[in-house]
């Protein structure tokens, strides 16, 4: 029988589905109380932690992390929840245990001094048990009870149960003592982790502990193709829903972290905010605005086509906006990336020093795909970036099959989209990139896909860029010549000539020819303009000469008229004078005589 846990993801989703739109959710009875483990991911899988006041069996082979999980449970309980704990070790001595967990950053001595932890090493010799012929747990109950009461412990770890019952060969007595142990722990009201060794064909050596435990967690440390992976599975959990798949988990300097690998679903938000690609001309090809915030971008191309440079521009732009960027590199070291990008004018070192850019560089063969994914998700949780670069995803094919890589990237993309992280992936393609396919088959998961191509013409290779798709936005469908310069990436419109698209030297030669032809046309225009100006001047000179001639003739005419008028007046005067001299009547004078 299972019961939904209040606040758990599956229960909440189920209630939402059953309730229907606009109707109140179905009321469910409260679930069992839970004690958080403090282990990243494990509390999510168990819907809040281990069953409070009950016993949990953690079983697995050597080196799978049982003791460290128990120690983490106690340390996190003491430091984060104020719950003191008791660690009863039947194998490791107190000093050895303190040293071993110090690698995870746990200071057990400090917790002991603050009365938040008691470590009790119980030495059990099998030979002594065989000599007495009797064995019960009364002595252990007294020691544990004293330790619990001394600090008011709420949590207990018993490591390991096989050593505790090493001298018992009678299955009936063993079962009875196990039931007594689990019952006593439940009566004390403490949340307990009991570790056990993996048996042949069964969860534990005795095959009994899993039946009396309320919760059973199986740890596994397997090696496939010389790559080791640790995995965790919640085998059973009485009274609670829980994740049932196998989940990889990490043990490193940051502690233990479990990575749930189930898909996050398709319920994440879609932002309308746009962010720069870091390349002005590429922004223009996307309407002048760039990528959508929280989208996934794939940059694919052959070797040397400029994929990493495009990714570096994206990271540089994110840091320039004051955002943290996480760069996962699988082929180059951080120092090599920083040096190479300096040649195209990008100073990534400055962003690293200021804490905006973080590199995580590992060879794909270092570990399995699950461990790669677990580390990547853990880094995303810790660093909280707004932008992520994975360069390149094609190298992950060396760590697993194509279907496994696809599943890994699906989970990674879902996780990043759920956190509104903009992610850029690069992918090395082989053969003809215009087939628009990837070896890991992730094209359907990608929002924006940039194709980088190397084209041969006139004995040289030149780079070109094309936006194959970009969901939710208008974008250019033109090819652009892709240039790596000392000032960064530059995109130029390709030259379309009679022989097709021209790039590189052919484009430069054609542009030179067209420039020369244009110069000739300009010179011809200038020559004709000069000829026209000369003719205009000639015409104007002729007009001016005709105007001057006309003015001269007008002047002569006026002079002739003036001379004629003067002669007429002179004639009249001379006639009058002649008439007087002859005493002749002046014309018209006789009319006045009376």
C-alpha cells in the first residue's frame, strides 16, 4: 500500500490531474513523516527523505558509498536540521572514520565537541561469539540507548549489520534478533540507517533485512568498458511513493549527490526575452535581437568551421551582460580555449578572473554518460548559470551509444529549460553538413540550429554560415560568409556571380573586377560631364557673343536715331534762319494779319 506524500512532485501532479480545471483537488490523507537526508537528489526521489522514526536499509557491494551515505545523513541532520546523531561502527575505528569523511568536508570532531554526534566503535569478534554459544543484542541496546540519551539523538547509523550478526548461523535466531533490533530502534523513535553488504542473488547476505526494513536503498558500483558508475535505486518504501529507476550518484569533494534522470516534462515556461548571440551580424539575421532566453542552440559543422569560436562569442556576450556562464569542454583545456580565443579578439581570461565564466573540462572517456550528466547537473545547481556551453556533444559518442547520448542530452536540455538557462551545443559533423543530421539525433530538441560549412572553390576552403531553423522568430534564409578576424567573427553577404556563390579569393577577385568596372564607368561619366561642361561653356560663349553683337547693333541703332533726330532739328533751325534772312513769312504767320 502506498500513500501520497504531501508536497511531493508525483502526488502534487496527480492531484492536479484528478482535480480538473476549476475544481478543487481531491483531498488525500497525510503521508508518513519524513526525515531529510541532506543528500542532493535523494530527498527528491523519496518525496522528502527517509521514513522518520523507522529503519532504512542501505545495501550494496564494497566501495559503493554506504558508510559515506550514513555519515552524510548524520552530518546534514546535525548541521542543517539540529538533530543529533549516533554512528555505531562495527568495522571502522573512530579515528579512521573521522579521517575518511574529512575528504567530503565533514568535521566530525567539531560535531562531537558540540554534542551533536557520538561515534561508538563496537568491536565484535566472531571467535568470541562462537565460544560462548549465545548471542543477543542486549549489550548493543544498552550502549546505543546510552549514546542516544546522552545527546538526545534523533538519528542513528549502524554500519554494518553483517558484522553485527557474523557469528549467528541459525536463521531463526537471526530473524528474531533482526526483528528485535528494528523494533527497538522504532520504539526509541530514532530515524535509522542500517548498512548491509550485497548478497549473491539477493539484496543482503542474509536475505532477511530487506523484509523487516521500512525503506530499502540499493547502491551499486559497476564497471562497463573500463568506466565505473555508481547508481542508486529505492527498492521499496512503505507508505510513500518514490522514484523506482536507477539513478547515478556522485561521491567527490562536494559530498554525495544523486541525480534523478527522469525527464522534467514539457511544462517549463517559454520566455519572450531575446539575448545577443555575441555576433552583431548574426543578431541582424535574427531580426536584430538574437536568441530567445532559455532556448537551446546547436552549432554544427566540420572540423575548423568555427564552432568553438561561435560558442566563445556566445559566452563572452553572456558575461558581458553580467551573467554567469558555465562552459563544459570535452576536447580542449580551459587554458587552450582562452589562448585560442585571444587570437580572434576575445579576452575570456578576464571573465574567468571576475567569476563570470566557469570551465568544466573533462575527457568523455573519464567516466560514463550517467556520471557526466550527474556532474553537469550538479555544477548547474551549484553555479546557477544563465548560459551554458557544451563543446562538443559529438565527443560523448565515445562514452556510449548514440541512443544513450540522446537520452542524456534530452535530460540535460529538459533540466536547463526548466531553469530558463540558455544552452549552446556544438557538434562535429562528418561528410556533407547540408544533410542537416547529427550523430546523436538531437535536432528535434533544438530551437535554433546554425550550420557552419567549409566550401572549396578555386583551390581554397572558405567558411559559410546558414540558419537552418530558429523556432518562433523570423530569420534570414541567406548564406553568409563566415570570417575569423582579429576583431572577432564577421559575417559578410556572399557574392552571387554568374558561376554561383563566390567566397574567399574568388569573391575578392570578382569584387576587384566589379570595382574596376565601376571605376571605368565613373571615369566615363566624368569624361562626359567634362565634355558637356565644355559644350555648355561654348554655347554660353556664343550666346554671350550674340548678346554683345545685339547690344552693339541696338546701340548703333539708337545712335542713328539720335543723329537723325539731331539732323531734323538742325534742318528746322536752318530753314527758320533762311526764312528770316529772306523776310519770308514764317509758315502759318499770315493767319495772324488783320
